[in-house]
C-alpha cells in the first residue's frame, strides 16, 4: 500500500488539488449568488380593500436595499384612449392640508419592508385629468397599468415594477378590478428599464 502511494503520490496530490479547487468554486458561486439575491430589488404592488375602484394601491419595498420612488405611472385604457400619466403628486390634497412632504408627493425613500399608500384607484384616475372629470365612471374603461420607477444604490440604472389590472362589470353593474398576475412584474431587463427611463424623461 505504501509502495503504491509512493508511486502514485503526485497523481493523488493533483486529484486532491482539483477536488479542493472545485469545492472552492462551488462555495464562491453560492456566496456570489447569495449576495446578488440579497441586493436584488423587489417592488410589490397590491390592492387593499375592495376589489373595485375604491381599492387602495399599496407599494412595498421587499428588497434588502432601500429604494427612492422616482415616479408612479398609470396607463389608462378606455376605448381608443391609451393615456399614460404620473400619479406621484397628491394633487387632490388642498394647499392648506399639505402640512408634510408625504401629503404633497409620493416621491420618497422606502426602506426594506416599508410601504406607501398611493391612494384609491378612483383618486389616481382623477390625478390624470386636469379638468376634474370623474374618469372612473367611464364605461369603456377596461384596463389599468401601474408602473413604479425607483432608484437604488444596488444598481446604476432605475429599478421598476409593473402590474396590470382589467376592469370587468358584474351582473349588478359594479366595476370589478381583476389583476392579470399574482404579483407585480419586476422590470429587470435593460431594454425594459431604458424604455421607462425614456418615458420619464419625456414627461419632464
């Protein structure tokens, strides 16, 4: 046995070295993957309350890194009208009631686990119309799309999430909000993020 070990010692050392290197590569991969997962941003968009136009939109930061909300966009689809507008400013709040920044705008930082109440959907629709028209009563309103754009120290570009809702009419004539996905779509690809950046730039 000793003679065999002496004869094949160099080969055994090489094999042990290769196995050790593989173990370190696997360990490094697990470590890097864990770090990426911890720094990955996750923005949640949910509806609280009734599943109709009185429901409140909540935006929550589920990532480990803080984010700063740049803007919240709503796309309203009613017939041939497909309009995109910002709902980040609380235009419905009277000037005398704007006693703090959070009563003026939704542009704010969100720490991990924090959330903000964007407002009732019918109020968000009114923010997109300067004439004060109640757009929530339009019978041809069939689809709403909400996009949250934010910045984070974990990435050099924006982070964003989107959730789409369809509006249906019940047998009693009530408008029912139905999400098309279980949770918000995270816009992680470069093309999608750049498209949102161009959209935000055009609205300045």
